């Protein structure tokens, strides 16, 4: 039995272009982050993974990574031996992903552990101390990442980046590692509306901006904000704004 946590190993994975590889361990917890490049996590929903993104997943769990065709990633990994759960997380997946800054404490600590273990002979006591600090720092970072305001900001960014595409509730929930029902509760509690209604609000918000700042046709704008039919766009716009997109543009001139 591993009574105390301990840093087990550090690894660097330099992927070839378009290479696929499974990372994880049957007996160690994994903390890993992207040093450079980019690629994809091949889960039930494909998720991008790029520089300064950080992942935790528990023992007996692996993730499949695929490197970019042009700029493949280099991934650093710290594995930790411990019989107990290290991060208390309730997500739709068995892993937690978040975007960090280079100055964030968890990133600084992880970089320090890697450099320290590469350049120094490390005692068992030191490995245990480093593991405990890593767990505490990760718990703090992931707890902050679960705050509703942080989650909603991540969702809004994803919607904005994919505004011209069809966005399913399952796809949106996967962005923050939640189930569709968890996403629904989050939106109802935080925004007082369903995820579907919120997506439409974001689409119409973008459409209003395009109507005010461009001379593009209504058909083109409807396609740019994710409506396949102009009629559906105009109907949704009027329902939310109160007037048709044509009258909205007229009123602003």
C-alpha cells in the first residue's frame, strides 16, 4: 500500500507529425502539460490540446493523443504513486483539462519539479514533499477552474469560435468535461436559461454586430452565425430582439 504520495517519474514525449500515442498508467496518477506544438485528445469528443494546457487523470486510466500534422506537440508528464484519489473531481470524463498561463503556480511548480528531478538526486522524503505540494496546488487550480464564471467564459469562447457551425449540447458539455444534464443545470442556475437558448442568444448577438458593422446580406449573415435557413434566422432574431433583422439594420442607419 502506498501510504504517502510520491513522485514516481518524469517523462517527455516528443511526437512525430500526426503520430498517435496512448499516455497514462495502470498504477500511477498522471499530471501532464503541453510544452509546445499542438494536437488533439481522442476522447468521445475530439478536444484540442496545445501549449500551456494541463491535464490530470487518475491511475488505471489512459488517454489517446494525436499530434498535429504540421506542428506536433511535446508533452511533459509527472507520474505520482498514491493509493488514494488525488483530485476530487466530478466530470463526465475521468480527466480534468484546463488552460494555464506560464505564470500560474501549478505550471511553475510542475516545471520546477521536472527541472529539479532531472538535475538532482532526489530522496524519497523529497519526492513525497514535492508530491504533496503538487496535489495541493492542482486541487486549488482545478477548484478555481470549476467556478461557474470560469466555466461560462470557456463555453462562450467555444461558441464564438464555432458560431457558424452546428453546436450540439453534448459537444458543448464536453468542452468543460460535464454531462449534458450537468451543463443544463449550470446554465439554468447561472444564466436562468437552457443551453440551447443560450447558444441562440450568442448567435443573435453576433448577428446584431454584423448587421451594424457590415453591408453583408441577411442570407450571408444568417450562415455566418450558424443558421442554415434565412427564414429560421429571421424568426429567431425577431423572437429575441423584438424586430426583424431588416428593421434592426434600418433603425441603426
